[in-house]
C-alpha cells in the first residue's frame, strides 16, 4: 500500500480557495526593498485595483498582513469605544464571531435573531433603529455572504432601512466571502467600512485582509475610537498616496494579489459574478435532485460562492466529508457552530473551471453513495444539463 494519491487535491472549501498557477508564479520570486521605488508603485497600483473590486472611487483602502479577522478588529477599534452600542443580526457563525469580538472589546451588542437560514432582515433592523431615538447605536454590522449558511444579506436594503430611520450609525460590512464573487458596491450602497480577505474570491493565499473606509468612518475614528496602534486607520491615508507601508508588508503576497486582481480585470467582474451564479445554481439543482435540503431557505438570499447542504436527520455531514476526503481526495467545508455535523458546504468560489466544478459535484454524489446517505441519483446530471447550455 502506498500513501501516494495521484491527481490534484480538490480544495472545494469556501476559503482557502484554489490558487491559480499565474498567482503561484507571481509570488515565486525574490522579495524587493519595501522602501524602494518599485514597491511604492506596486502599493499604489494595488490600492487602485482594490478600489475597482470594492466598487469605490475614493474610499481609503487598507491592506493588513492578517486574516480577515484582523480587518474586523481594525474596524471595531477605530470606530468604537468600550460602552458604544452596535446592532448585529445573528445570521450565522460569522456574525456570531463579530458579536463575540465586539463583546471582548467592551462594545455593547444589540442582536437580532434569525434561524440561520436567511439573511438579516432590513425591516427588523429599521425598527430597532427607529426606536433608538437617542442614537445610542453607533454601528450596524452585517455579513454580506454568511459563509456558514450560504445566505446573503441585502446590503442596499439595510442602508435604505438606516436612511428611512434617519439614523446616523455607521454601516460596517463583512464582505470576506463575497468580494470577487458577488456584485459588491461599497460606494453605491453607502457602506462606511467594508472588510475582506485574500483567500476566498480573490484567489490569493491566506494572510491578507482588506478594508475600504468612508470619509464618515474616518472622521469618527479621528475623533475617537479606542486605543490602537498597529490597526490604526490614520497611516492608511498617507499610505494610499505613497504606496508605502509603515511596517514591512507581506511583499510576496502582494505580488500574488496584483496578479489575481489582473486576472479578475481580464475576465471582467460581470463575467466573474455570472460564473459564480451559474455554479451556485448548478449546485442547487444537484442538491434538489439528490433530494437534499439547502441550508438557505430564502431563494432571494442564495449565495454565489458557497452552498451549504443539509444531510438527512441522523446522518453525519462530517462523516460524509471524511469519506469524500479519503476516497476521492477532495476537501469540503464543514458545518460551523449551530449547524456542526448537520451541513456540508461546497465552495465554488475563486478560480474554478467548469470541469473542475462538475468534478466537485461528482465527488459529492459518489461520496453520498459511499457514505450510505439516503439520496436520489441524478444530481450531477441535473447540473450538467443546466451547464451544457447556460450562457457565459
Ligand atoms: C472566512 C470568513 C471570515 C473569517 O476570516 P479569516 O480570514 O478566517 O479571519 C469572516 N467572515 C466571513 C463571512 C468569512 O467567510
């Protein structure tokens, strides 16, 4: 018996995602002097390209050497002081982690419950804001794509609800698993702080987090916020102009990022979003044909980059994933928090060709059979029938 497994591992988790060869090659080179002219040009170029994917003209853009969670901490520490109040909808594991971090930082959290099967409810958010006549709530926090449930929150509708309530709170959005997968509009939706990470739709190795910051949020940070140093937004203002960082940046990850952003521009963002929507639709057709239930119960909220699928009662989703890993050399996302072992998640975000994608579904269908999960045949066929003629 050999331990060698032939063929490329299928990394179909909703982050980290598969790294394109072009991205791998771009970072496989010597570092450069981060105080030299070549680096400054790179830094300025990256800010401009990131603004394109955030769909913002002028927002300050931060690039921190950290996972996405670092950009959250940066947002909370710059914009809030202990005792400040924020509003969060409990849409899934990632909203839960936002809430936990805010609580640790001494921020008072008002939360709205959901059943983890839909996005945040803009009407409920509006009602809470209308009742907050003294404007104690300083920020509304939302997760655009809840990666744990594969449900989207309609950020434009949240902003409208805030405007209708004439509430001055900041709007802070976690777009970690939607940037580069879904049409995300920082400016048009009047978002104050958007945060993102490198290892999902942006096709870059883990280790970078990003943030886009409105003038309003910057003014709030200048006037207050809590003690911070490394995460402070102020140095970003100069940094965006010069391209230089106040510390040693993750130079080779930035080479990777530059290449990935070029790839997104070459494919064209509308084409990228349409591709993600196609794969998401094909995945849902497969799940329905298998007779399995989607975790997301609201068709208006289906996520483009990930699909969480429930296993039938009494059947372990973790066991299914283990069987798929051992027999078919593929990694899928696990159920998180409240849905642990109840759902498995197919990541279809980032760099993914149609045949690798249908191969992914094939691995799932074989896994369902191998793991003894009750299901109907024909999921892959349903996906193929759709993809054969789907445009794009
Ligand atoms: C992955 C993810 C995170 C966590 O990001 P890290 O890079 O692991 O810190 C947060 N929010 C969402 C929506 C995510 O998908």
